[in-house]
C-alpha cells in the first residue's frame, strides 16, 4: 500500500451538487460539445514554485469567457477549489 490519498479529496462538480455546470449542450455553464481550454492552477503559500501547496483551482475558457469551477452545493462543504479546509469538510 502506498501513501496516496486513499479517500480522495477531489472536486467533481456534478457530485458536489452543481449538476448544470459541465455537460453537453447549451443548458450547461461549460458545454462539453464545444472546444474549451482547461486550466489547473497549483497555488503555493508564498506564490512561488518552492512554496507549500495550499490550493488547487480549475478554470475553463470557452467562447472567450473565463469560467470558474462551480461552487459546492453540499451542506457544510463550501468552496470551488481544493484546500485543506475543503478536504476536511468533505
């Protein structure tokens, strides 16, 4: 057994209650049937490559719009990025 995050702190918009965030068609904030750019930001406590990781953010660019990841709709679990507080609440 390795030391990976077995329980898995992650952010899946659908599973976190934002069922209209990502999917095929115009009814979704991010339309998976259209081209997009996905950006994942790894943010450190001192904003350098050498600092401790404190947050992971996901952004989408589609049709010239920057779209933030959906916020959690699960009671007691707030936020739209992965942080220690988010993982603890999850």
